[in-house]
C-alpha cells in the first residue's frame, strides 16, 4: 500500500516488514526503544548505537529560517552554462574549520567565526525530479541534452559563501524514484534508511548530474563555486549506498558493492573533472575502518573499500571524505585506542595509514572530515560536548594531512531525534559548544581569538606527557586519560624546505609512544604524522636539537637535553627555541571565487597565549618568569596595548610596553601587580622620536600569568576620553577606552573581552557566556535619570541592558531592563525615576551568547 515514509516520499510502495523496520528505527532515534538495532544476520554493530551517521538535509534543504528568501522568484533561464577552469584555492591551515550551515539565518556569524568552508547536500532528485521536464518552464535549464530545474535557495547560499572566500563542498546523492526502479525492487527490505540512497539503475545518468553541478557552480555562472565534490555518502555502509542488494533474490557481497561504487565514481569523476579540472573528487566513509569489518554485511571496512577502490579507479586523483564520530555516537568518549574504528581520538591513524599504503600518491594523503559531531543529549551533556569538541579540534589540527573539519551541525535537526550534536538546539538557543566553535579561530581585524590549537598555527605542539603509573606519551594529539604534559616543542604543520615529517608510533609492550621519521615505525603501529622538523640548525643558532630516547624498550623520552635519559638516543632534527613573532592573520585569495571585498587593516600584533607561553621569547635579562615579543613601529605612530591578565601573581608582576632603537629605549610599566584575576586594561601610547621597534614584556615572579593581548595601531584616533564626566555623566569609563577599574564582572572568567568593533573611539566591551558587567553609582530618591548606551547583538539571543535602584543595604527597590535584538549598534535610551529610599543605581549589561556595549552614559534629568 502507498505509505508516506519519514522522509516525505508519498509514492513509494513498501511492504509491511519494511514499514515495521522503519518504525523501529524511528522509535530508536526518538529514544522510545534501545538504540541498538540488530543487523539482518542477527549480529549487532557492537557500539550500542544504531550504527549509521546522519546527513545534513536528508530530505530537503532546511531553509525555513532564510531571512530574505520570501516567495520563490523565477530566475531568467541561462541558455547555456559558461565554462571555467579556475585553480583550486590555496590551502591555509586556518581554513580547516567548516560547518554544515543548515540554512542558518545569520551567515555573517559563520564567517565571523573564522570558518573556511561550508558543506551542502545536492540531491539529484531535487534538480531532476522527473526525466521529462520542459524548457517552457522558466525555472528550468538545459545541460548535456537534458532539462533540469533550478534550486534558487541553494544557488543563493552557495553564491553568498563563495563571494566571501569560503570553500564550498557538495555531497552528491539522492537518486530520484524514476532512476532507481530496478534497484529498488532488488533491494527490498534491506537496510533502507531512505530510497534516495539506492544506487541508480544507470550510473551514467547520475554522472551526468554531477557534471551539471560541476559546471553550474564553476564560478563563472553567477551561482558561486563548489570546489569539493563527494560522490555519494558513507559508501561502506549499506544504509547509505545500496546498489540493489536484497536479502533473498538479489544478495550482494561486499566486493559487489565496491564494484558498483567504483563504476559510479569513475563515471562521475570524469564528468566533474571535464568541467572543473582542478576540483577535488572524494570517496566518503563512516568510521568503521579496520579489516575486522571486511565482511560485515551492513557497516563494512573503509580500509578494504579504499584499497579495492584505489585499484579500480586507475590514475584518477581521489581524496578521502571521512566521518570521525566517536565510537558510540551518543557518548562523547574517544581516545587513541578506538581502533578498529577511526574517530576524533585516533584520527592520526588514518593519516598514517594513507601515507604508508600509498607512498607515491600524494593526493591520497589529503583528508577532508566532512561530517563530524558530538552528542549533547543524554547520556552526554552540553558541557561534555563542549569539552570534547575542544579535544577533537586539537587532535585534528595536530594531524598534518587533514584539510577540512566540517562540524555537523550548526543546530539540531528534528530527524536526528535523540542524537543532538548541533551547536544550537532546534529553537536556535546556543549550547556551550557554540562559544567554543565560534571563538577559537577568529582572526579578523575587529575580533581576535585563537584557541584549541589555532593559536599555534602554522605550528603544531608536539607534547611529551607523563603518567607515573605507566610512563611517557609523545604526540601532537591528546594523550590517554591520566597523563600530564611535561614539555611542548613546536613543529611545522605543513612541509617547508629542509624539513622532515615525523610520525607517532606505538609500542604496545611499553604502552608508550615514540617519535620517529620512519613511516614503518620499525614494524610497530603508526599512530599518524605529527609535523615537520628542521633537518639542520641555522646560522644564528636559534634552533635546538630534539632527541628520541629509547629507555631499553621500557619507556621513551622526547627531549632537547642531550644529558637526559640513558638509552638509545636518536636525533630527530631541530626545533625553534622561540617562536618568532609574525603576522598570523590569514589572507584568502578571493579572486579564485569571483568575488572581492574591501581590504582589511589587521592589527600590528595579534597573540593569544596559554600557560606554556609558546609564542613569547625569553627576555634579554634571562629572568625565568620574563617573556617578550617585538613588533615594528614608526615615528609619529600610536599604539594601544589591550590585555586581560589572569593567573597567580606577586607584588612584582608587570606588563611593560617599550619603544626603542639601536641607541635608545623608553619603557612604560603598565603596573598589574596586585590586581585580581581577569582584570582588563588598555593604555594608548605614542611612539617616541627615533624609535624603530616596540616590545611587550610580561614579567611574573611565579611564571603563571596567562594573557589575551592585542597591539592595535591607532594613529590619529581619539584614544582616551579626556572628559569622561561630560561624556558619560555619572558612569566612569563608559567608552571603555581606559582600563576597566570602575566596571565589575559578574563572574571571573574570560568571557568579557575588549573588542575593536567599537561604535565610537577604538574599543567596546564584548560580553558572552551569560556573563555580565555592572557599575554602581550614587543616586537620590525622587530624581529622574536617563540611561543611554550603544548596544549590538552579536548572536541570536539578545543581550539585556538594565538599570536597578537599590537601598542602603543594596536591597532592590525597582528594576528596568531592555533586550536589544539589533545586529548593528543602536542607541538604547530610557528614563527612570529613583523610588523612595534609593541610595544606589546599578547599570548592568548581560549577554547569554554575545553582546557589545559602548558609549554608555547615565545622567540626571
């Protein structure tokens, strides 16, 4: 009987047994049944989960939040598509971060967060729902003798991101019912999540679809550009790619499935490359990797697929699209010993395997993680999701060869039921992980925040960790639980002249890892590449040797000290003693996307350090707690130094800004001694006559200071409010150009930052993570006061500006508040009267997600 399935297909006729199976799957997703569903052979996946990954927009583009979509407007049909052969965009490590945007209404948030890529599903069934479309319809066009219909919403989305230099990846799948009738009949009831994942009867027709997409989105037809093309989804899973395999009349072996996909891939690859010769065309696999899954009927070994496909595709330059979910999709738990699955925890093993198996095929070393998420729902939690996202990001950035990390997804989707990996819930309320994802790779001229490994780029941190019950662990990825970092050395993430790639190897006998340049790891397990080390010292002797020491097979040391450890010592190469200060703001070549944007003027120095202070050099005085960095200056310039200082401190701690030349220097101590933690200050200083360099010096007797510092060139700007009493009335430093001494933080954490996204002057205050700032002033009962502030909403949840009157014991007498839902600065003004017994007025600004406050005044009227 005709039954609508959960993907909205009202035409498909399915048997009662198939309907029952789909209802079981739906119930399991929704949490009504245990999540483990047995395979047809009576075995389970063994992970405690359903065992399938989830695809963005399974049934249709999720666009109900499009702010400017409006009614569908027919576009004038293009009589012919223009050809183009643009080069592939250059790789930049800061562009690794990507997202499935889910029709997100505020696309600027994604760009502002430092995303370098987005991914979209391109369903054949939406572009050619039937084979007899007519060119008389104004929403159709012709390609290769066939008629296709336009997708205006998707075209607009891709065009918008392309114009901003964001790389677009497309997942090509979704067989229309008219193109899979024979295979649908063969497949019967076997593992059909949706009939759209059944392979086409004629793979040449699907390849024609891929060629059309490649040409329509080649950057020359006004629709933007797609640069990465994934042919089908998770093809090692029978759920997501079924070439007509049925349990009874039409059984398939794993090799039958590989043969079918190889034929489809080859035809599609040739079509895509014919339209865009520099495009990337990718296989797609889920996290079932090891040969233990080789003959599994449902989730088969990605490794077996890769090795078989590599032979069948010939000299075509394929790449890998991989989904590195945790072993159990619902549990935020992963680590180095997740094999035979490849996850966030052991992703290095995939990179090591590809280099070792295909040593003469560099294209095979390129990895795109195109669907990867962490559950926030029970048995996980939003806080565990946040913390594990940070670990996953560090592991991915610590693995050379990974060029894309697509987080799945920006918000939860109703079809994924109790699996909730979204950075927002379905009501668009941000989870804690959003504040991690949206802030760890900001590098614009207005917002600077680098964390979770992005702060080290172009380097990676090779850490030596120690567990007293086991021994040492060396890796650029997270060690197992129970290890503490002892030292970190900086390697290059990308190759450079006179460098060698190092690998992390695991010795199961010692339960320890060691570092070597031997890709075979001396017949031990290759846990993946860690980075590139210099082969030689330089003429200035600014590098130091790095050794691997084998302590008689019982443990391994990673050390720069030739005296440390007794055993077989191997010189790995040389690493920088200090990280030389350089401009870290990446620059995208927007010309490759047929777009242009006004040139930005980035800060002179951008730096974010953690407790290891890897980005700072030792001071000339060689004091153990002193670190410094230099930058170039010119006479008549002015600079503002802004810092948030946290951590333990003593009476002698200080931050100093110096200017000088070869013959003179001037030092100004900014005096942080005795401040409480998380105090923020900024000081504008003009450059002295004749100075050629500037330096920031951080001095701590206990060597535990952490900072968030920015130097901004501010020539010709009014840096400080000379007459605060005239500009801001009863409030002190209402423009935030001075050190924050009169404003208090509601909680002592780093979620209150200076921002150079100011309404007036050079700076404003950014508040996030449900934190707030407030200032108390004296008021008189019966008098009226006007609060006027410029406020900007930086997220979906609007920030709140409030005025509260309190008595002598600070009991609240009256409270007034306004929420501000404006993406640009707007003036918020309201007049209030102090009730009887009022002694104090409290002005407070609070933001659940992100809000900006500037030019704030309180005056008597």
